[in-house]
């Protein structure tokens, strides 16, 4: 794309100008076809109750490990 908003396609693979123009048109058609395809919408998902419980349990276990690292006070 140029600053003026023009799309520039270079086509130099063939020996004749007509073949290069046809190649450039074909590539332009492919670009337009790809641009017209809409991406599929993502379906939002929620974690299950079991997954939430596993997460909370692992957080509690990690918390108790970290809490045990504190300074030991002689009583």
C-alpha cells in the first residue's frame, strides 16, 4: 500500500507483459477473496465447577507452602 492508499502488485515472473498482468490480476483476486472471508466468531466458555474447585485448592496449597516459609519464632 502506498501513502495515497493505492495497492501495488509487482509481477515479473513471466517474460511477457500480458502474462505478468494476468498474474497480477489473479493475485489481486486472491487478496480480495481472502479479505472478504469473515473470521469465525469465538464462543465464550466458562470453567466448570470442578475446574474452579481445583484452582482454589491449588491456590490454598500454594498459600500454605508460602506461609510455612516465614521466620521461626522461639516460644
